[in-house]
């Protein structure tokens, strides 16, 4: 189970000065809980993309929704990043 149970749990991790993350570029070490969280995030992003492309996206486009195109780009990029992250963590 993820340690992030609410949005507030996620926001505390991002409150760092700009140079903090710049110095940490490159390899990242995850503990087992973080690796499990990342794996689940990747799984769900890829699941969402599949559902989007096969059912939700076409349905919204059929209804003439202006949000279909906007959402499509974000969902597909998230799935591509998820695929890349899963491959990187399995090495």
C-alpha cells in the first residue's frame, strides 16, 4: 500500500528550492516501497492509456468534446513515460 493516502501527502515532497533537484539529476535510488509505488503508478498509467484509446477517447470525440484532444496528448505521454520508467527500474 502506498504511503500517499491524500494529495497533501504528495505535496510535501515537492517543497524544495530549485537547485535541490538539479544537483540530484542522474541515477536515483528508490527503497522497496517507492519502487512498488512507481510500479503501480506505471501500471495504472498504461491501463488508463489503453482504456482511453479504445473506449473513452473515441466516445468523447463522438460527442464532439473539445477536451478529447487535450486529454489524449497527456494520457499518451504519461503512458510512454510509464513504460520507460518500468523498463528502467527492471534493469
